[in-house]
C-alpha cells in the first residue's frame, strides 16, 4: 500500500511539472492589440457628451444619454463588419415612469448591445462583458449639469468597446455579449432589464464581467506601492441556495467555492498569465460597502457574475459636482485617468473573454467518491455536452488557500489523487484541443 502511494506521488509530481501550459498565441495576439490611444479616444468621446445622465436628452444629436448610446452602437456596427455576419447590434430599451425614488420623469432606458454569436451551434454558452454608460454629479437627480463620467464609468465602457473591436474577428465556439448599460446610478436599472431578459429567455450565461471604474490608479495609489492592483469582487454562498443545500455546502466546507468564486479565480489565473504588471486581488465580497454594481442583478437571478474595479478609490472624483475648493479639484475628470492602467485592465478582460469563449464547456456530472475512508480521492466525470476536448485538469488546493495551487492533466474521465479529501479541495475543468480551460467544477459527493 505504501509503495502504491509512493508511485502515485511520483506520477503526480510528473503530471504537475508537465502541466505548465504555454500561452495561446491567438490570445496573446489579442492582448497585444489593446490600444491605449484607442481607449483614451473612447473616453474623450464619452466625456464630450456633457452629461450621460440616464434622464438626460435622448433626442439631442450631440449631448446627453441618447447621443452617447447611439455613438456606442455606431462603434459596434463598425466592428460588426469584421464578424462575417455573426455580430448583431441593437438597443434594448423600455420606458420608465417616475418611481418616487431616482426616476422623476418619463425616461427611455436603453442598453447598447453587440452580440457576437459563437461558431458552434451546439454550444449555447454566453459570456457577458459590461460597463455602465450613464454618469452623474452630486445630486443623483441632476440630469443637466456637466457630468463627464470619465472613470465612472467611461473607463468600463471604453473597455467594452475596445474588447468588441479586438474580438469582432474571432471565431470562438461560445458567444460573447458586449453591453453598455444605463441606469446604473439610478439603481442598476439597465443591468436589471438585461438580467430579467436573460432569466425570462433562459440564457445560458456562463460568466458576467462587470467593469466599473477600472481607469484610475496612479493618482490614488501610495508611492512605491509596487505592481498595480485590480480588485475582483465575488459573492460567496449564493442567496439562491436552499436551507438544505446551504447546510450541505457548510458541511463540506465549500462556502468559498461557489460559481462566482471560481470565475474570480479564473480571472486572476488567466489575467496574470497573459498580462504583465498587474496584481489581481480577489475580494471575497459581492461588492463594496454602501455601494452596488451592475453584476448584482445577474447575481440576484442566480447567474455567475463578478465586478472588476480600481483597487484605490478616490471619492473626490466620483459622484461629485465639477468644482475647485481650496485649490483642490473635484469631479470625475479625464485628467485624473491613468490610461496605462486602463489598458492593462482591458487586456485582462480580453484575455479572459477569449480563453473562456475558446474553451469547451465544463465537464458534466463531476463526482467525488466518499463511499469509504481513504487517504486518496477518486474523482469521475462525463465529457462536456459539446466541443472537442484534449483532456481535463484535476485542480486542487489546501482548504486555507485562496487559489488553485496544483493541476494534474489527464485524458481519462476519472482520476484518483493520492491526497485526502479531508485535507484538500478538488475541482475538474475541461481542456480544449487548443488547450483553453473551462471554468472549474467542484465535484458533488457520490456515496
């Protein structure tokens, strides 16, 4: 028995050393295409609309939310020409009536959308990247004053537009939806409209990357702070777990292993693999205190959604009237943007979108055998519902580790790891023939 475990340990070590996968050259090329100048031009154009308040004009051709969302659609339409007819561009909109809260007049709410259809008709996965188009000043109901919204959230929308530009020529099996939502500052209204549509039509959303304020670092980071940081917020125990399932999750010690946490870890791994000079920080909360983001309506419908945002927030430059007091400038002005930082964070999004959309779907029916006491752990699974796989990664980490620390590659649909299930957390992910990894799947217990 001891000899068998020793041999398995040697095989395990060999597998780990052999599993240092190279970068996908196609994804590396997409990352290189992210342009600081393009991002800056997008933010400058967004700022030029004066205000993008949700209740500003929808008819003015040069100012207000209507002009800005039409400009975003025009950018999407231009990039759609690269897609061989696979990118659909449209405005999702509805009229909102005064609600006695943050909508005080009849308002047309509109989300600017580009939907890049995947090449595999049997693969129904949808991956969403979003930013919010609307802006505001101190008074959330003030729809007329200058509200440039450079970082909040011109940066996120610029990243969405740039991602659409770069990936419009791609041919991935899964679909990608690029969206500039509105109504965020009025209560996440545009995101809710889209999430409601997704829920009603049973969209198979695999991931939502919500980007909100990803372009301000150097102005607010302490001196000599080291590598720039990007926060990724993710929920823990889903609100949709029943009392019975929540009790099972606690019993198995999987409170830190919900779908959002797996996506957050995936963003860190893939982002730091392809993008230099970024330290992706996993924040184990759904969002910041006293604030909310456009991933929340998706989370509330049970979809896997996370928020990407600046590590350092400067509250003098968000939700503020444009003014100078005691020689200090207030307001979300473009002069406080850090476009090198925005370029890096956009590249993280591009790498994650491409790797996930290029992967095969997750393995199905992933199980962990617990029928008997053992210092080894047997895992089994079924092939993905669609796509061609090269094999699978068996992932594991000690229970107090925040990220996966080891991978074992196998071409089989079962694997016995010479490690105790009592001491480690395990997962399995598909690896496509182009060596792109799916999101990991935590095994269910098989008795």
